[in-house]
C-alpha cells in the first residue's frame, strides 16, 4: 500500500496511542470533580497544557481544546463576530480557505455580515495591496490559513499580521491546521490559531484553538466550565495528554522531515514534467507536503479509483469539500474551470519513502496510459 493522503489524515504514532491508553486507565475521574481522583486528572491536564503552551510559545490560559479543527475554526469566527459585532460587520478571507472557515463565514453572511475575498497573486499569496484596500475601521475579522489544504500555498503570516494590527477593532484568525508540525510559521501577530493533532500523527477527537488572552470570544457551547469558560464539557485528559505527546514528537524533528519531504516533492514534480497533459497546480514555493495537479481529459475520481485499485491512495480535493465540483483554490489561482474540476492531491509526510515515490510514479504512468487509450 502507498498512502499519499497525509493532508487528510495521518496514522497515529505508537507513542501517542500508548499515552492515550495509559492515561485512559490512570485518570478515571472527571477532572472537574472535587475529590482526589478528579484533582489528579486536572493536574495531568494542567501539566500537559503547560507543555503544549511552551511548544507553541503561547500561554497555557490561551489554549482552548475543541473536538477538532472544524470546531476550532467555527469557535474563532463565530466567537469573534458575536463578541465584537458592535464594532462592525465586515470580514475578510480568501478563496483558499477550508470549508470549516468558509462555512461559518457564509452562514454569517446570511445573518447580515459582509465578506470580502482578498485577491491572490499568481503564486497564491495574498495580494497585500488589495488587503490594504479592503481593511476598514469596521472590519472585525480577517481569517487566512497559514497553508491551504488543497494547493499548499504558504502565506506570509507575520507581514499580514503587521498590516491587520493597525486596525484596533480587527482580529486575525489563522487556520494553521496544515502548517503546524510541517513548516515554520511566525504566529506572534495572530489573535486566534487553529490546529489539529490528527494532521500530525495524533488522535482524532481533539483540536486546539489558541486565543490570545487580550481578546474575548463568545462560546459556541454553553453549560459549565471545562478547562476554560470558552468551551464547556468534561475535558478528556487522555486526549489532551496524547495531543501533548504528538506536538512534542513532531516539533523535535520537524526540520529533518521538511528536508526529506521537499526532496520527495521535487522528485515527483520532475517526473510530472514529462507529461504534456499534466499541469501542476501547486506553486513552486508551496508547502512540499502538498502537491496538487490536474490531468487534461481524465476525470480525477476515475484516476483516483484506478490508483486505489493498485493500492495507491491519493485524494482529489480536500476530504471535506463537495465531490464533483471545481476546486475553489485551484479555480481562484488558474481561473480555469476544467482544470479546477480535474484535480488530484498528493500529500506526503516524513513516513513517505523514496521507494514509495518511485513506485507511485510507475503506477501513475500505467494508470495514465490505460485511461488515455
Ligand atoms: N482546516 C484545514 C486547513 C484542514 O485541512 C482541515 C482538514 O482537512 C480542517 C481545517 C478540518 O479539520 P478537522 O477534521 O480536524 O475538523
């Protein structure tokens, strides 16, 4: 089997699973219970949160645990809007965002909020001149992903944050789900940051929203204190401890992984240059973990199935987007509907080997030749 869909999900690391299983057995009580067993669970959560905060260079009080990145994005966007609507109803985002960012934004648009989409340069980066034009005194939120999930475009978050910080009523949310553990991002000027451990060999069922302590958000879920007042519900010590383990492990070797994945990405790009009908959609400077391409005249889900028949697993778009519709990010960059309808996404990780990439290239060629006949 050759798994090349790591942007959708990653296999859980043994150490992470072990941490989860041990913590599940050890911490049997509700962490909010007043007795000794509850206090032990709470202490374990506090210690894990302190470690996570130090890895991410934030304060422990700034960490909010959610069920995943989708909830974290919803909490950030709806939370800011509900808290700061008295200052305005204007928001800015891009056409590169994941559906868990555009979904709440479109929902809010129906409630009377105004959304502007900032233009992108040919390399996918935000056109900062256009962003300057769009920012207004009544803009309350800008939401831009650090790395988009379909093309892998990396934004210059620090520069964008600098620009946005000139507007005192405006908050900057960054969905860093495809960035954390993969590429270096400077998040100092960001108010809200989303991440999910299952994208870097952690478990499903937990996400993190970092909310800088200087700002407030209205909770999505009401009903008692958890680890914070911003998200109610009994916190799961085992998931939090497993998240700490996943972040700790990925942080340790991130640079080595990056260089290896870059080499593999370049290898695939080089081979794809031999096909006249294959267009690489990911810009050269995109994250090496994601490589998006379109094949002229071949339906992507047919190609995906052909590859799957040979035990090679890739995706056509982000797993959360609607099937058989054009990829919004690819359309935004190319303005070519056919190309945006024909996308395949290959995503790599430190687990990907050169042998797998070579085998993938051979199988790709076989499938391509069969379908072109
Ligand atoms: N944001 C981005 C950029 C993603 O790639 C994904 C998942 O693909 C999500 C958010 C949603 O993540 P989750 O599955 O944890 O809700």
